[in-house]
């Protein structure tokens, strides 16, 4: 079965949780998940983020769920890397 190994996501989130807590929540989803976040824009209520996630087999559905649980919304998948078995 093909495995997702890299995602670059465009995410809009409120100021809380902060970016560090948000990254930790995503990284906690899987052993070996590596999360990097770049803040692209900040306004009064929200932050626009570019979220880079790497791992051997990323669970996109779980990542999307954690994004929502933290009050954020996924705007787009900007990049994806998938490998086959």
C-alpha cells in the first residue's frame, strides 16, 4: 500500500494554542513524525501557517482531525510525497 511520507499544508489557526503546542500535537500522532511550521501571516485573530510534516507513514486523516481539534482549518494540501511498497 502506498505511504504518505511528506505533506506541506496551508493552515489557518487561532493564536492559541501557540505554534509550539500545535506542532507537538501533530508530532504526537506517530513515532518519527517530524513537524516544521513556518508562520506566513499574523492578524488580530489568526495565524496563517505553512506546516511541513515528514515520516515513514503519515496518517493524513489523524493529522486533519488534530488540526480541527486545535481550532484550526486546513486550507490546502500544497505538497505531498507518496511512496509505494
